[in-house]
């Protein structure tokens, strides 16, 4: 018997081989690309220095043409300063006379520069009459030397120093971009494999399992359906052919017995009685005939949601690393509101709309249908992304981002409902693993690629790319099945009522879980990752691409640690301890900036934040069902979880606001530290509050 798990093992082995081939190919391409860039970068930078130096030399020669003595030129150092402002890679500029003595200089003189200037080879440059430039490594700089020659009369040499650290930094940036593209390519490849082969394999294996179960239960009714032209499809066609043959033989046997009974005498009828009894027994145990035309199994329909969800979430995640900087470009003065708060307004409003909208959009998506709700949401978000790309100022930017938020909430709750409708107790965890997996992969790929795009094509065109990704998600949503799955025994979901919200807000047990765990975790997530990290990295002279890489570190930690922490917390049933440890680690993250404000320390901040969030996030919602059973009995599951999610998402909205206010008071570093200290306090308070015997693991409920 061919087992479904065996076929899945074969698929993952093949996928592993493909991934290894992709890794090797990308690694080779990345290695040679980096070597080419390394080889070409210094000559290109030297050529730029020669071009800029030619402009400075022209000014010098123009001044000397008016009869000003070469050694008495005025304003040369100021000209050098202007060059430095426009070209940060230049660290030193100097003009020497024909003996190699420095007449004018600006910047940091490299060690060994004076002896280099007196080198006979360098002194000979002054006698050249062509547009010659020679470069040499002197100390920690690349010195480009050019002749200053007035109609054959040598005056001196112009030297431009390129900071070697700048070149090394650019090479490091390129290397990091190559690594980011490598990681993102791997995730994209896995998603494409899942989209092209995984979904079809899941469909085929699901249909194969259902067919085997039908035959095992004695159901041999024939179903008319089109089979895929692959190995599983051909196997299913052979099974269909065998079932058709069985039905023909059964119908022939029934017809032959009926014909004999019609023409048989009484004695002959008695002789045929055992055959008639045996046939009746077969008809009771087994089913033959034809069944209604089968539709795609839920398993295939469930897998179809991954591609549109991945494309849509990716469209939003692309903007994470550069949205605050883009807002800063369009900022307008709002009386009574600090610029730092204004920058956080679009992020805060986005989170607030999602928080308030999701509880009520769930029931709306049930009424209109999940597919239609996703289509409407994706169209609204696409308009929002396109409008954001063309935004004139902060006011219309807020309008477009509000449309993005509304569309995001619609698609998210409809996709979540799509999974719920097509899963039961046996495969619900598998369904949500697919749902969360698509989001996590988009979270890994989006910020890093978005940062690279922003640095290379600009913020507006990057939002245009997000609009295109959202448009692709619309095309993928249109391929979803038009028939909706209606659960006959399920009650329609509803948003929490105001009296339920008020009752739960003053409930000590519920607010211990929500106010000390769920909300602080979301506050530090959005405050640090969505607001502080993108702005702080740009403020210290780095790029949006670097901000994207930082956010990628957080996402990778979530992808790697969340499944492990979820399984361990379920196995030990001490979920409250995982939440405590996660909150405390998250709270310690920003305190690292008390040691240093270096870039490596900031990496540690994001790493610890990702680790802490990954440890606690899986166990938080499970604690609600574990320790709020009485509240669920009184108010209902929808109400309790609705209020929990509402307050959790309000934490998302409060994060940028709190972070921006802290920036006003104590700057970026102080904001990191204060926000982390707040979460650390909540983590310690949660640990103390859940230490008593009443927080011991509850006995499993029996239905």
C-alpha cells in the first residue's frame, strides 16, 4: 500500500535536492559577483576622484591665469571643504609644489603622505601635460595624484585621498546585499516549489487518501472527474478504471440473477436463493453505482490560499524598512504635535484600523464570502499602495495608508476564515501552519528587499512595487474556488460587545495575560521594529537597506524559534514560563544600548527581541484558553478572544506613539532603553503574578 507520508517524504527529499542546487548556484554567482564588484569599485572611485579633481584644478588654473601667485591662492581649503560635503568618500585633499611641499590641505592626512608626496615618481607627475592621474595606497587612504600644469609650466600636484574604510564599507554593504538576496531567493524558491508542486501534490495525495478510505469502507461508487496529468493522477485514473470495471461486473451480475429469477420455476428459485442472499449481503456491505461529480478536495483548496496570502503580505512587508523615512520626507508641521509623533502617525493609524476592524470584518467576510472579501480587500490595498507612491504630502499619505490598513484587515481575516472553514479538529493545526508560514516567509523577504529597493530606485517606486505585488495577489485570489464552505453547525463569528469589553478589562486574570504579556509584547514590536529601528539606522548614517537587514534578523528568529517554542511549551504545559522568559529577554534587548551605541550592539538588540518574541508569542493565546475557562463560559469564546485580540492590536497601535514620545524626551537611544525597561517591568510583574498555585496547568477539559 502506497502511503501518503511516504510520498511526502519523497517530495521533501526532492525539494531538498533542488534547494541544495539553488544554494550552490546562488553561492557561485554571489562569489563571482562580489569579486567583480571588488575589482571594479576602487578604479571607479578613483575615476570619480580624478573627475572631481579636474574641476578643482580648473579653478586653480583660472586663478593663476589672472596673475595670482600659485603659492598665494585664497579659498583653496574652503573649496576642499565643499568637495568633502558633496563626496563623503573623500577624506583628504592637498596641493603640493614641484618639490613635494604641502601648500594647501584639508581633511585627515594619512600616515606617510609627506614622504609619498616627495617620491620622485609622484614629483614627476607635475611635469605631465596630459590629463594623467595616478593612484596609490598610502596608509588608510587611496591617494589619486593629478598634475597642475599651466601651458607646459609645472606648478604642482593635486592629491585626493579616498578613505579606505569607505571602500571597505561599500564592499561590506554589497556583501550583505548578496547574502540577503541569497536568503530571500531560498525562501522564494521554497514558496515557488510549494505553489507549483506542493499544492498539486497535496491535492493528489489528499484525493488518493480519500479514495483509499472510500474503498476501505466499502464505497465503490464511480465519480466522474478530470485527473491531473502526473503520476498520482495516472494512479487515480487506474483506480477509477478498476472501480468502473467493478461496477460493470456488479451490474452484470445483478442483471443476470434478475433475468434467471424472472424465468425460473419455483424449484429453480429455491436453488438460486443462496446466490440472491449473497448478493443482498454484498449490497448491504458495499456500495456500487455512480456518485455526484466530485469537486476539488478541501486540502487542495486550503493550499491555494498560500500564494495570494504570501504575495499580499509581502506587498506590505516591503514598506517596513523605509516607511518612516518616506513619511519624514513628506512631513508637514502640525500645530501642537512634535515631528517625531507625526512620523509615527501613519504607522499608528494603520495598526489602529487593523485593530478595530478585524473583529467586525470577520463576520462581514462570512456574509459576503471569503473569496469576495479577499478580492475587495486586495483591490482596496492596491489603490492604497498606488496612492502612497504618488502622495503629495502627509495628509493624503495618511488617507492612502488608511486604505492599505483597511485592505490588510479585510484580506487577513478573510484568509483566516478561509482556513477555519476548510479545517476541522484533525487538521486545524496543519491549516494554520500553512497560514502562518506564508506570513512568516513574507516577513523574512519583505523588509530586506524593500530596503534594497528604496536605496536603489527610491521610496515612491518601491511603493509602486508593493502595488504590483498586491495586484499579483488579486490575480491569485481570483484562482481560488468560487464555492464557499458553510459549516452547518458553526455559529457566525461576531465582534465583542461593549459590556463584554468593559467586564473583561476589569477582570484580574484576563488582564494579567493581556495587560502584562500580550500588549507589552506588541508595543515593543511595533515601537522598535516598525518605528525606532528604521529611523535610528538612517540617523546614524546607514541606509534603508541596512534597516531591512535588521528587520530580517527579527523575522528569521521568528521562523526558526516559534515552532520549537510552541512544541516545547505544549509538551511541558508551562506556557506561562515561556511567556515570562520571552518578555524578560525582550525587555533586556534595548538595555544593551546602555553599553554602547555601536552597530553590532543594535544587531544584538534586534536579535534578542526576536528571540524573546519567538519564545512568548506561541504560548500567549494558548494561556487564554487555559486560564480563562470561567470567562469563556460566561461570555463565550468569540467575546473573550475578540477582546484579547482587540487589546493586543491596540498594543500594536500604541507602540509607535509611545516610542515617538520617548524619542522627544530622551532621543533614540533613550527611547530604546525606556521601552525595553517598560517591557522588562511587565515581564517581571507577569512572572510574579503567575507564580501562585492558581496558575498551575489546568486539567484538560473533557467534551
